């Protein structure tokens, strides 16, 4: 087999002029101009999107401190004074405190159950090979594509036959089942990105599978748990269809049901300021959760891509 050797460069003789090649400045300028135009366009789109998303939120918060006359007389102006009576009226007279407590109990219990069960199932599907592994995984994926509206009638009879209709724990179990497919799908991909050498080292030191999962692998999966926890929190906090069908007791209503009832009752009374105050009450926990954990959400979403 012959190899082609590149001849060594011959040094130029003294006095021989050396030709210099210069890069055309037009190419650099055009590329820089295109990059600047793209950055301006992308930033402009982001600014417009931020205004479209942020303005309704700011307007709702601003309106919650106005009286009814100011809401209709000058809807876009700042409130003359902060009317905290709107918030107290919505919290006590409209029973937003009861709805808020019920929602915290339901979402808190279902979120813990979803993360624990979902992480255990995802860890087994991601780390262990056994007959039916892929079949079970695809069953969870199929659960994500199944319309919940088709399951409302049979779900109502199943929950009723189990004696958990109009109960907090019954709604918690339904929320867990509703959120498990996405949780398992998300965390399975995340557990596959974690290094297996750490788990193997724990097994060598004599740790059991349970101890390895809860003390080694689960802390490593914290960014993924926070990310999927935020998504589940948003979905469960804003869930309206399931509690409407399975929770008809007014004393057990959650926040979404309470907001609908508040909108109907306050609409007849003309208490629009109390309605906006209740709306902001339901909105603030979701915004606070995302603001606090936004960095962890981004880390969890990009962990698989950065491996």
C-alpha cells in the first residue's frame, strides 16, 4: 500500500517577496450583520411574547386592588388606593380559604405520591432489563395519549364503588393515576442519563437496591424530580374536570371549583373586585413555585441533552 508523502515546504530565498492573502472584510461584515439582525428579531419576538403573557397577569393583580367603579370607569389606570378589603372579602365570605385548604391537601398528597411511585417505576424501567420492560414502558406512554374525557364515566363508577366519591383521599388517588404516565416517561429518560458506576459502587459496599435508590440515585435525580414536580403541580393545581365529576360535595370543593362558583355568585352580586382578588389568590402559588424553582426546572430539562 502506497502512502503519499507531502513534500516539505521549501523556504523562500532572501529577498524574494512573499505574497500575503487577506480575508475579504465583506464576508465578516455580512456575517456580523446577519447575526445582529437575527438577535434583534429574536429579542423582539421575546419582548412581544413577554408583554402578551405578562400584561394580563399585571392587569389582574392591579384590578384586584380596585373598587367596582374604578374597574369599569378606568380599567387601565392604577388603583387610587390599595383596597385590601377585596382580598379579605374573597378569603372569608367567598370561602376561598376552604377551597385553598382543600386544594393544598389534594395537590400536596397527590404530588408526593406521584413523585414517589413515579420515580420508583422509572428507576426500575431505566436500570433493569426484564421480560416486559419495554411493554410496560409503552403502556405508560399510551396512558399519556389517552383522553381523560373518555374515562370520566367509568372512573366515576369505579370511585363510587370503592366508596371514595366526594372524598379528599379518593381525589388524591385519581390525581396520582392521572399524573403517573408523564412522570414515568420523564423520569425514565432522566435516570438513564445518570452514571451507573455510582450505583455499582454502592452495591459493592453492600447497599441493597432500596438503599441504593433512596440514598444514592434519588438525590442525584433531584433536578429531574423538581422539573416533573413543577409540571405536575401546575397540572394538578389547575385541574377542573376531574374534581367536577368526582367531587360534588360543596364542602370538599377545590380552588378551581371555588373560582367557578365565585364567578357565578359574584357576577350576580356585581362584586367584580372580589372575583379578581380570588383569581389572583389562585394564581400566586403557581407563579411563586415557578419563580423559586425555575433554575432547577431548566437543569432538569437539559440534563439529558448535556450528557
